[in-house]
C-alpha cells in the first residue's frame, strides 16, 4: 500500500509539472508569434538616412510653397532674419510690429515656476541663471499680466515683473 501511494503521488506531481511546462511552451510560442508580427510591421516602416532626407526635403519644399502662396512672403527670408537675432528686431525697413508676448504670473507661483514659464515663452535663455540673478537682487515678483515687446534683456524682464503689472502694458 505505501508503494502504491508513493507511486500515485509521483504520478500526480509529474502530471502537474508536465501541464505547467506545456502552458509555458504555449505562452512562449504565442509571444514569439507576436514578436514576429511586430518585426514584420517594423520592416515595412524602416527608412535609410537618404530616404529620410528626401522625404524631409519634399515636405519642406511643400510647406515653403504653401506658406509663400498664403502670405506672399518667402519663408526662407524669414528664417534668415530670425537667425540674425537682434538685427531682425531693429531693421528700420521692417514694417511688421514687434512681437508682443503676454505673460500671466499667478499669485503663489514660485520663482522657479516663473523662470520656467519665461523660458518656455522664449524670453530668457537659461532659467537657472535667471533664478540666481533674481535671488541675488531679492526683488519681489508681482502677480498679474505682463507685456513684453520684441526680445527684452534680463534687466528689462526683471524690472517688468517686479513692477506694477498695469504699467507694463505697451503704450501706443
């Protein structure tokens, strides 16, 4: 009787281990099939660097044509002026008004949050140097709407956000 009990226990354990191994094989097979489908999909979407460059050139040409037909302005000339930096803002023949940015500083915002927002608006280059400069001067930032024309320097930005928000509105 004890031999038979030991035999049945071994048989039961063997069946359980076999079933677990079979399940593991099926899961691996399904995973392999899914991975091969993903490989097939990724093979269809692979481009060489030359192909990507050609696609980008076609899209850029299409966008330039679209922009020039809409506004009558050559977008390449606008990009060259923007690369010129401050010279583009002070061109006496430029009839476009300077860019006005409206920044809203909410009550309770920290100096770091204000610096991130100013960096996102493109008003400051480096938020860390701005924060350290503001902490060195220990000026209080005021809450409200502030107006910035063109590309103000750090001193102008500091003076604007520490003064009365109503006075920062551009006067015509």
